C-alpha cells in the first residue's frame, strides 16, 4: 500500500495526535502524518495575518514550499463576545508571550471578572488549510465550537483555554472531556473532518 506523507505545520503533539485519531476513525490508512520536528528545519515566518484563514494559509504555504510535502496548517483561538471577538488571532499570545497557556487564560479571566454569566458567551474557532506543492491547489475550512467562559479553570486535560471553556451542551469544561469526546465536537475536530472530506485531500490520499 502506497502512503502519502502529509506535513502538519505544528510542533504541538496534541494537534498531531488529533489528526491521526480522526484519520484512523475515517479509516484512512494511506496518509502518514508528520510534524515539524520530523522534517528538516526551515525559517518560519511570524503569524501576521488579520484572520485565522490568513495565518493558516501562510503556514501551510510555507511548509509546502520548503519541504515539498502536502501541508496542513491550523490557526485557532477563542472569540469572546464581551471582548468583541478578541482574543481571536491573538489567542496564543494574549498575555504577551507566545504559548503561555496559564498566563493567557488568567489574563482573560481577569478581563471578564465582572462580566455576568449571560454575557460570557464565546466560541473556539479553528481554520485548517491544506496546500499541495505539486498542483498548487489549496483549500481552507473552518470549524466553530460555541460555548461560554467559566469563572475559574476546571479540569486538567486538553490545552490552551480548554480549562475555562464551557462547551454548549456539555456539563463541564473542554478540559474535562476525553480526547475522543473532544474530537467529536471540537472546533478543530469539525474543521479536520471537513478537510479530509474535500476533493483535494481525497486525491492526495489516493482516493481519486
């Protein structure tokens, strides 16, 4: 059986595992997922896009250009109603440094300290881009997960803002869901399922 190597332009092991679980669930065995730590290093441009779509495409194009592999890239974050959709694309560096999950969620909780429950609505958003360096084809899909912001962190699973995100229809936080439960309903799970159903991904996986 011939397999296609697909780069996921991330060093986040949990994101890589998420895509691998979704491929396994869809019984797609012709795609081998590799992360940035498994390819030769290349210069990574800063995420300067104004939207999630801009940043996802930037990272996917960059990965495809430097490695020659079909590349999937995700940009995601949390949009809070009371903050007019912020942190948005700034979610990973909301507190100033990139990827400091604890500082980011503590700052967000502080900003919402006096906001009542009925105004704490929020949504996780994920955009996933796929770029094929051979054909030049590219596609971007979006997944959204509605909910609200808790008043304090709960649970120790997941990553990012999961401990303070209360998904719509769930009794606890995103950090209290098992990985398989989260895959089924999360913003990234929804975006990845849409992505692997596209004609471009199907073709790369050898299905067309």
